[in-house]
C-alpha cells in the first residue's frame, strides 16, 4: 500500500515538474503577448530617459509589442528601482538601470536599509555606455584639469561644483577626483543635472560633470562652457578634442556611465534570453547604433552574467574608493 502511494506521489511530482517545464517553454514562446513597461528611475528628459526611449523603440520592433517608458524618479533612483523589485517576475516590467545601481549600497545606514538588494535583480543585458563631461564656467579662465587643480590649490575655498544630488553619478566622479588631486571643491547638490549645468553657465558654481548630451556639446561648441575632461577610458567620439581625466595624469579616475536592463528576481530564463537576444540583434543594427550615438551613447552588448559580474565589480571598487576618500553617503 505504502509503496503504491509513494509511487503515485513520485509520478505526480514528476508530472508537475514536466508540466512546469513545458509551461515555461510555452510562456517564453508566446512572450510578449502584451505591452512591456520599462521603468526609468530618473526624471523625464534627462540622458537616462533619452537613452531608454531610443532603446525602447528599437526593442519594440524586435519583440513585436509596445515597450512603454515610465519615468519614476525619486530618492536618487531608489523609488523606481524598488517598484521593479516588487513587480511580478513575468518579463512585463523591466528596469532601465544606470551605474548608480553600484552606489545604492552606500547610501543607507544599517538602521535605514535599502528595500532591495542591487545584486538581487535578474540581469537581462547591457544597452549602452557613455561618460561624464567635466565643464567649467567660461569666465574662470580655466582651460584644463591642470588649470583647475592649480587654481583650487591657490584658492582652497574659492571653487565649487554642482551635481544632480548627493551620492549620484554626477557627484562622485568629481568628489573622488578632488580627493585624488588633493584639492577642495565645495559640493552644491541640485535636483537634477540640468539646473546644475545652468548654474555652471551662470557662474553660481565653478564646474559640473553632467552626462554627455547634445545640450552639453552645444554649450561647449558655443563657448558657453569650457570642457576640461571626460570620465571615459578613451576620448568620446562625439567630443574628440576633449581629453580624458586619464590622459591628464589621473589614470585611475575612469567613471563610465553604463545603461543596462534588469528584471525582478525570478524572471524565467527563457524570457530573459528572448530580450537579451533582441538586445544582441540591436547592437549589430547600424541604424540603432546611429540613434544612440546621436544621444552621446556607444551601444554595448553583454550577456546577463556579464552584467551581473560588472555590477558586483563596480560595487566593490566603489566601496574601496569611498573608504579611501573618506566619503560617507549614508542617510
């Protein structure tokens, strides 16, 4: 009797597992059969939002369903990111993430923990890469990073920099550079990169480090702002005459901006593979490359595990840098 019951149970478990596998395969084959929402955890109109919209349009054409971009700013990107964290893991809610994902672990104290683990999401694939452009007010007479360092050392309390907020990707590169160069720059946080750049033009702050956009390029070309450096490993093809920080004596000051897709933990592998396959095809599409290039982005392609490894490496490196510089971002 017991043997018969056990055998029936085993057969039942086997049937259930087989059904789950078949169900997942069928699900992936039909995916997507309705619109996908793409969450951008930053303000509409910014570099991240723009890159996401270019990607969403191309992805929609590849998967045969609308990819609807939803801007969900707040708490430096944490609110939108947590929305995806709490979403159903079915592939219909994706996160358009930027490398601030690596900063999140250092922004909260033990008594005020993050509502999610940045490494706990399901990585889908990379999208593009860009960099920050360190720009100065034209009336300062500063033309290079060497000029900035010399001026700041001569007048320790005379220079400031604007950012899109404490702990953001426009804050840390300049803060870490200042520590590395041995200079003091007063940090003035804003509610976005645009007002920070506007006050740099007006002379309210000395410098800022926005992500590359056409607006930044136009301001440089018109002479409204003076480009001092980029934070990329190599010169940006869109600003070939602007040297990198590495070229100007700071080889360890490389801070690329990366964009990647993540999904909630537990999203089926076959669904992830389907979106990643679309990203791979898009990376080989000249028209898509041109569209991202127009926004100052270089298209990249990574498999999910490569994205996961990149995030883990960035989190570890940033922790070392913050500790060395004595920068505490905890709230």
